[in-house]
């Protein structure tokens, strides 16, 4: 689990536990957010008084801070990258993230024990931002304002710029209290988004396993006037089920794997098996044992020929009425992958197919490495399929 944009996509399957833990953390952060907002407007008499006020804030809310810390440790135990869901562009934006970012170069000397914790605490409490102390930041700002307003003649000789300590302290206090309140507000919003994403994830999963939805989707998709879409494709059957001779059978396996990978490398989508090019619902035919063997063969092809370290394909059988009969169709549901999905032919050659409307384009792995905005695999396209069913 790395991110929650629309679904908890990578490893998180126990959404009930995640929901419960997130709600507990949210209750504590709500308290921290309200208390930090009350700091605004205070006028400390000295810098030491400012630090004392922030220290008191932390000491008075040890329980809530420990609750948030426990939540982060719980996330980390499930996936080392999971705590990042509280610190994303989605909530913080680039400026607020950069102001609260501690860069640790991999080739730099080891940071002294406790230094990272101290710097992180200073960021949370607002007394450090953008890599420097808030006090120094305010001092430099005021000094520059004074310098910019001075007459050039005043800057000649041994002229010095005197920065009023009271002004620096006032600006530092405003910035520190504001940044502290912003920090807990953004953490609160991140937790709220996690809860929203849990709901969205569960709705998607319910939809993906709903016979009623897929039946209605197929009936409406075969009637639409759209010739092709980016998100679904009809196939009367799979060639891997029909061809028995080599090398045609091996080519058919690679072709099916590329059909699947092309959806994963685009926006995700579904292959509907059992519908002809003329959009006639024919079903798969055969006995239940035949269908079981076909599904096994399809899964084996995906497992052998698709190069990806997570499961991004699921199968759903659905009975669809057609011409006063009930026909069994197969829906192959493919997630949008956040990393490049490759297809190998079994002899060391790889392709990276991408679905483009009516066909497949093979690109390089590098062409697919630019998905920096994505953090995990997802099925967000299901929302569009659901909207299609509503609108038709």
C-alpha cells in the first residue's frame, strides 16, 4: 500500500482494519488541529517564550501525538512506504511539501542520532521551513525589505542595516503558529482522504464482482453506437482456446498477453469474451468443465508471459440473456498499472504494448516510465464504466 488515490491498490485488502485505525488517528489529529489553530494570535515576549509556548502545546497533547505516531508505525509495519499517504502532492501541493521536506543524500555522512527527529519536530511546530529556521527566514525577509526601501546614498560607506528584533519576533511567531496549524490541518485532510478512498475502493470491488453490473454493462455496450473504446474490447473467443498446433499456439499466447498488457499500460479496462465483432452475444459455449479449462489456460498464459510483480488481472463469469437464451460471457478485468507491464515470448524478447483506441502500439519501457504521478495500480476506470451504464 503506497497511496490511496481512488483505491487502496497494492497490498491493502483488510479495509475494515485500515478504516478503524485511520478513524482513531483522525480523532487525535482533529484535537491537534483545533489546538494548533488556537495558537494563532499569540504574541510572545521573546523567542524563548515562543519556543516555550510550542513546547507546552506538544506536552499538553502527548496522547494525541503518540496516537498519530502509533498509526504511522502501524502503516510502516504493513509497507515501509505506506506512511507517505499522509504526505502527498494531492493534499499538500508542491510548495507546502518542499517547505517541509528533509533531504538526506544517500552518499552523505550519517546524520547524528536524534538530529532527524529534532529537525522533523521543528518542521511540525513551525520553527523550521524551507531548510532553515523560521526566525532566520523572517530576519532575512525584513532585512531585505529595509534594504530595498533605503536611499542609495544611505548604503554608501560603512552603513549598516538594523533589523528590529520586535518585528522579527512578531513575524516569526505568526509564521510558526500558522505553519503548525497548517501541518495538522493537512494531516487531517490526508486522513479524511484515506477514508474517502476506502469507500471508493470498496465500491469498486463490489462493482467488479457484481453479476448485475456486468450483465447490464454488456447489454448496453453491444448496443452503443461507439465503434471502439479505450476501456473495453469484445472478442468472440480467445485464439489460445482454438489453436493447438505450434508455432501458432505460442503466437496466440503472446497475442493474448499483449491484449491484457496493453490495457494495463494505458488506462486499464476489460476484455469481454463471448461477443462477436458484430456485437452479437454468443457466449462461450461448452460445458462447465470446458469453461474451467479455458480459464485455467488463460491464467497460465498471463502468469507465464506477463512480466509484472503484482496481480492486475481478474476474471468474472456472467450470464447474459440473448435471443431468449442465457449465454455465459467472460469479463477479463485489467487494472491500470503504475509501472511498465512487459510481455515476453518465452525466448528472451520483450514488448511493452499500449492500447490506443482501436489498436495496440508497442513502445519502449522508458516511454512508460514517466508515470511519476501514479503511486500504485488501480481500477479507477470502473467509475467510467459505471457512468456509461447510467447514461445509456
